[in-house]
C-alpha cells in the first residue's frame, strides 16, 4: 500500500516538475492559446470553432426561411 502511494506521489511530482519547466520556458510564463480561432493555420483553412459554425448555420437557415415567405 505504501509502495503504491509513493509511486503515485512520485508520478505527480514528476508531472508538476515538467509543468514548471514548461511555464518557466515560455514567454511571460503563459501558455499559447489553444482555441481554434486563435490559430492562423485553422483560419487559413476556413475552420472555425463550433460556436461560430453554429451561428453561421443558423443565420444561413434564417435567410433561407425569409426568402421562402
């Protein structure tokens, strides 16, 4: 039982140490944004986040309904 506890604490400590190295190694101690809309490559491909895609589809659907009336 103690052996498992020691191994799990050691793994957690190793993970925290790796995270500390990442934070200290980045500019201003911040991680880059992981959002799709902040990625230049995704914008060039025309890929948006789900919220934007849903908004576009709803607007397109509403425009179709207005033209049929």
